[in-house]
């Protein structure tokens, strides 16, 4: 199986299929739901010709002056590096398209964040738009707004692009404060509705539910799979209870909270038993929203009780929130339908191209094979 990579950084681009002797040494791409996606591109760049004595003296004098005035008078620092005469700087667009056999797909889109240069090897690091969300903090109040509109507004303020936003709970009053990043607030909104929150390969924020009952990809033992490990345990809670801070469920959603002797009418529960996960959420002001949160969190806990890691021959088509099916493993608990929670692509001249996939879900044993799809939205909020 032939593998290749097409990379673009600013005005520089390369395709290893047509230029196998390129300076591109390796690519590492890490994508995960609820996290900042990252790319690392290592390049072997030849050093420019040594300057003559006069040029060295002028350069030393310039460096001394620059140091004395604080490298430009104390303004914002910026970094640049050079690839074949093309200047690469912070904020430049960066993308990578990977090919393995007949499968070809864009595996990452984002922007340059940092460089690490040595005499030969230069590493360029980039991140998805999640970096903008994670580094933005605002103080704002939203009144009578649906979650998708709140998310879109916060993403716009951070400078991130939005894709599909399926969140729909309406909030009579919602406070976004600077004690948490915009990304943390968005993930909290997604969690309440059991939604997946991630940036897709086009660098667009996506918030949607997972309800797949059939796989996007099938991986067979001894054909695609190089390594596999699965962790299965009892759920760490069998009972979820949600407390709201308002009796709005009986007095109407526009009412404000007040103290009450008996809060049972405003609670919501899923599951049963003494192994309890209790959640208090002041943003939830209706009984329906509380019911949704308790069911979603309960399903997320069950989903997390099965998780694992899979090493494959390079496959750029695997995405976060895809459904994968593992087939042909001798142990039945290793087969089944799972949800992709993270993907890592490693492409290098020395080791070829492999893809690591992290997953969760109820697909492990035959007896639980249909639960992942049957749960639908319940499997959406793991880890948040």
C-alpha cells in the first residue's frame, strides 16, 4: 500500500507522491472530542550559506541594537521561519491531506502556533480553532437564547468557525463568565444535551448527537488491525440525580429560584442504587431539561465503562465521532460497535503511516452489541 502526504503551510506546499525527496520528515496529527486538535510537522531544512566576516559583523551589531531596544520596542513578539524562500509565521493556515492506498482525506486544518528550529530539523506546530476557544474568556449574559445560538455567538467572539450545531435547550438566563474559557462553557452546554463537541477536518466547530447504529468503518483482525486493547469495567455509578436551583419546573421557566424545604419536585433521576452521581446545575431551570441531563449523564457513564485503543494501518478517513466495528477477534469482548473519541495519525519516512484510534461504547460483548446505537444521545457526553 503506497502512502503519501500533501502539506500546506502558508505559501509553501509539498506532495510527497511527486517529490519523495522532500524535506518533509514526519507528520503527527492528534484529534479528540472536547480537546484542542494538534499537528506537528518535522522538516529537515538545510542551513543557508554562511555569511562572510562583514555580514557577520553587521548582523552582530544589529542583534545588539535589537536587544537594547527590546526587539522592536516592546510590541507583540512574532516568529518566522523559512521554507524554500517562503516565510512561515504564526497564524498562517496549515493543513495536511494523507493518502493510504485508495483512501485519501484531509486529516487536519488549522493555523500555525509555534516553531522549534535547530541547525537541521525544524518542527512546526499548529492547532485547530479549539485553541481560539480555549484561550478566550468573556463575561456575558444570554437571555431567552437556545444553546446553538449561544455557542455560535461565543465561537464568533473567539474567531472560530462553526459547522453543525444541534444543541437546542433554551435558557431563560445563562451567565458566561471569565472563570472558565469559552471552550469549557461550550462543552458544558453540549454535555447537558448529550452532544459530541469537536472540530472537524475542515476546522469547524461541531456539536451534534451520536446515534449511529451501523459502522462508518469495519476493521478486521489480521487485515487492518496491528494492535488492540480494550478496558471493560462496571459503570462507576448506577444512579444519576440532577438538582436544579429553581422550582421553575412547577412555576414556569421565567421564575427565579428561591429556597424550598423540599426540592424533590425539581430533581431528576436516571438509574437506581446507592452508587450515586449527584449533579447540581443552576443553569437548568425546567424539569424537561433536568430529565435530559440526568439521562444523558447516566448514559455517558455507562458508555465510558467500555473503552479502548486500536492501532491500524494508516487510514485518513477515520474521524472523531465515527462509528467503527471490530471484527474477527478471538475474544468476543473485543468485537463490536464502538464510538471514536480520538484519532492520531503518525506519518514518517522511517516508520511509514499508522493510525491510532481511541474508542468507547457498549459494543464489546455480543450481549451488548446493540446498546451503543440504542442509547443514541445517551452516549454523547463522555469525559465532560
